[in-house]
C-alpha cells in the first residue's frame, strides 16, 4: 500500500514538473535571422511561431526605399497568419493521428 502511495506521489511530482517545464518553454523567445538580418523570426521554446520582422531590403533588394512601412507590416501580418494557420492545422492532424494510434487514450506529453 505504501509503495502505491509513493508511486502516486512521484507521478504527481513528475506531472507538476512537466507542467512547469511546458510553461517555461511557452514563455521563451528564441530568435533567428536570415539574409544578414533582413528577415528575423521568433519562436517560443515549444517551436510555436511568435513573430516575424522583414526589412525593406528583403522585399525589394534593388530598391528598398520603394517599400513602404505599410507594405512591410501587411506582409508580416500575412506571413504570421499563414504560419499560425499551418501550425494549428498540423496540430489537429497530429492529434487525430495520435488518437488513431492510442485508441483515443490521452497520453500526457504525447500531444
């Protein structure tokens, strides 16, 4: 009986640590850039896309001064929307696939 209680307590501690780690990962900002800094993106520690910043040079390298701030913002918004939609859709596909493998049993940390 005592062994079962210890196992349950250990499982609860592990679950608490997993939840804390998930929250910590969600709060991280991990930047990356390409094109000598002309494209900058940020994801959280779980790999979820958070933001993108484009320079005028990334959009029109031959004439960056012809690119307005409104155009840059519009492209950043469009890219952000498309990436977030793709991430959301891929999560749904993954969840369905995992449900088919696990028979609908929810395994914490798997999805």
